[in-house]
C-alpha cells in the first residue's frame, strides 16, 4: 500500500513536508525553504538498501537524527543485539531528516535498477564478491558499502570528507571502514571535483585492479556528462587523463608486465609522471631482487618519458 504524504515538526524547529510517492521532502524553517542539493527546490529522500544478513527494517519512510548534513541511519546485523548506525549525506541542516529503508536477501533485486544519487546499498561480507562486481558494473551510479561485522561496533564516521584527506584520517586512526575504502572515497572526491585527491588514492591505498575499474566507471559517467554540466565539460580533459591513469594502473597492478611494457612505449609525458609514484610504491618492500630490478627499470623508463616535452 502506498504511503501517504505527511509532515513533521522537528525538535529543532524545522518543518519537513514529505512527499512519499515522489521521494522528495520540502524543508522549511521560519517560513523559509531550504534548497536541496544543487539548488533544487526539494530535497531527494535517501534510500538505504540493506543486502544480506540484516534485521528487516520498516520499509516506509522514517525520520532519523541529522547533524550537520549527516543522516544517522540505525541498523542491526542478524544475530547481533547491538544497534549500529550508518552515516550518509542528507545535504540538509535540519536536526532530523527522512530516509526510506529496505532489505534484500541478495543483490538480484538491485541489479539493473536505475539508481538515484541518494540510493545506498549496504552489503554484509557474506555477499559473494562476484555479486558485488556485477552490481557495480550493472549499477554504476549506485553508492555501495560493504560492512564487515568486526567493524560494525565502531562509531559512525564524523569527519568532514570535504576538508580532511583520507590519508590523514587513516594515519590518525579515525573513520572506521569508510576511510579504508578507496572506491567510496573516490566517489566523495569526484562529487567534490577534487581530482588531485582521486589521483592520490592510487598511492595512498594498495588498490586491486577491480577497485580501479570501479573508479573508472565513475570517471566514465562524468566524462559522458549526459546532463551537460558545464563544470564537467571544463574538466573533461583532466577526467580523461585520470581514466587513462587508472586504466594503465590497473594493468600494472594485475602484474601484466608485457602489457604494461607496451603501454610505457606510448604513454604521454604527463601520464608517465603520474605513473611513477605507483611503480615506486610497489617497489618498496619487495624482497625479490628480480622484481626490484624490473620496477627500477620501469621507473627509469617513465622518468625519461616524463622529462620529454608534452
């Protein structure tokens, strides 16, 4: 049965007018409307889809605590007595905000669904990795988080990703599992058009080629720019460079040396310059002398290419 529209007056004095079927919310305070993300008149109501061994949540739109644009959504893993919280962006300053929750036993119910920017899929570690890969390939716009039970009791992430570098958070021991997930961080940095940090993830994290391909999916969506956003048009060349960096970096991380050697024969000076830190990071701590020699040779070749004029 469809949920009726309703409104809520929050303890902080905000008025939330929820349009359930449309999945939108008008946020007011003192008669003034708070604009949604991108200046829209209405806020999109986030949807959180729990996949796997979670306690079944109420499926209707509910109101949750919201602090400085961060919505705290409670959840409980099956067989666990403690309640934990997932923190997601709401883009509202109200003290409370709505979200819609639902549970899927596996990823089949999500594959191919058109994902709005406010939809999050939260998977427990029992979900096979091949299902995670399929979900990301078929739903490139979906925000996907993988939750590990041993990390479920950690406090929710409170750091401001717009102002704090992921490497700083890891070094200070803050942020739990989210700051250890380069794919999640790439989405945050790309949303903020912070391209240097996206490039830095290659060195800050020991990424798998699979994770690099996920990030390439996000980059390619931005390059296509189907909505014709002017800021993305202005960055198209830089986004293309990042996509190529992750493509060649994926080849290198897979250990496909012959293929990587061929790539080095044709990379630009700028791409060679950006590949050097990745190769250097792989070289550090390698005990095998033969591997060390190969990485030294790669660095030498890339340095020579980087020294050429672009």
